[in-house]
C-alpha cells in the first residue's frame, strides 16, 4: 500500500487505523480526534475488504459513513455526502459539517470553484496554488473521499515555531507569520 499522511494534519503518519488500514495518523491525538467521523466509515471499509456486500455508495456519506441524516451529491465530484451545512456554527472554525469540509478544505472543490479544466489531481494550476504543506493537506485530508486522494503527495519540511521550536501543524492550528517569514505557533502568537 502507498505511504499515507496523517488524515488530520497531513504530517508524516506513525501508524494506520488497525481496523481498516485505509487511513493513517501521526499519533493518538489525531486518531482520537478523527474517530467520531471515521467510526462508521471504518466499518464500511472493513465490510468491503472482507468481500462482503457493501451498501450502495449513494446511501451513505462517503466521508463519515452516516446513512441516517439527509444526503446530497457534491457538485465538484458527484459523490454522496451529508447535507449538513446546518451543523456549522458561524465563526466557530468547527469541522463538523462534511459538506462544508469538502467544499472548503479540498483541492477537489477548489479546482471546481476556480473553474479549472481536467482532473484536479493532475492540475498544474492547483499544484502551484498552495505551498507544499497546504497542498498535501488539501489533497489528502479526511475531507477527501476514499480512494480519491492526491497520488504521490510531495514531501515537505514542516515549519517550526520561532519562539518555542515546536513543529507547527500549519493546517490544524492558528499561526502568525512574522514580517521576515518566520512563524509562531498557536500558543506563542499572542
Ligand atoms: Zn496528525
Ligand atoms: Zn479505520
Ligand atoms: Zn458525513
Ligand atoms: Zn469533490
Ligand atoms: Zn485545478
Ligand atoms: Zn511556539
């Protein structure tokens, strides 16, 4: 199997989900954080792996596996997803809404909104739109559909905080950029 990045932060993964082996995480923190949205999907992935009949893909959300709530079809890629924009509390930065997450935090939808042509995975405009860490995250995070992630994501050197030297997970925390280009982590920026 191809090397996977952490499904939450896109940094180097330390281990895979032991149950489905289809997603990976940098550590326990991010695995725990992702579990609420991965739990049902994990079951479906295991069913498919065991060769048992899987539910029709149009009957559940391709991100979280939920089959109980209202569903819609994405405009960018025609996949079934929770119709759950109502779950997002404005200005909360919460990542509870599957629809909002796919629309805002994936190259798939960015490519569609920017009206690029061809497939986003091979799109040169998308490739140069973000710096490497953001590019890998937008292309491989858990807001992308299974089997629809950026193939061979580029490797990147994570930024470190200028003040405390901690590794910054740029896509998961609030950062501050200093005029000289250096970065401060969420804890140091105030
Ligand atoms: Zn992570
Ligand atoms: Zn799993
Ligand atoms: Zn969902
Ligand atoms: Zn899409
Ligand atoms: Zn594009
Ligand atoms: Zn810091």
